[in-house]
C-alpha cells in the first residue's frame, strides 16, 4: 500500500468517524428531548397525616388506591402524548 493509498484510507476513516460522532451527538440530543417529553407530572398523592384512620387497614387501602390511580393517570398521560 503506497503513501497515497494510506492517506486516502486515513481520510476515509476520519470522515466515517466524524459522521458517526455527528450521528451519536444528534441521537443524544434526541434522547434528551424524549426524556423531557416522557417525564411524568409530579404525583398528586397527598399525605393525609392529619386524618385519624379508624383502622390501619383503611389507610393502607387508601394508599394502595392512590398508587393505582396514579399509575392509571400516568398510563393515560402516556397514551395521550
């Protein structure tokens, strides 16, 4: 392989690497944008420390129901967006 062929080969490799780097940077920007779009709103579950629950099971059921409701809201948000 002559000097001219090596130089051409090196240029081709450098050009390919630049293209790959450019594409990776573009994908990084796309991923960042998608992360921002997918970030879900803050949970609306409120702590009800001031409520006196008659039974501990009532509080556990309330917490469970809030978690299920929040999951459904997030799914609906994801479907709509």
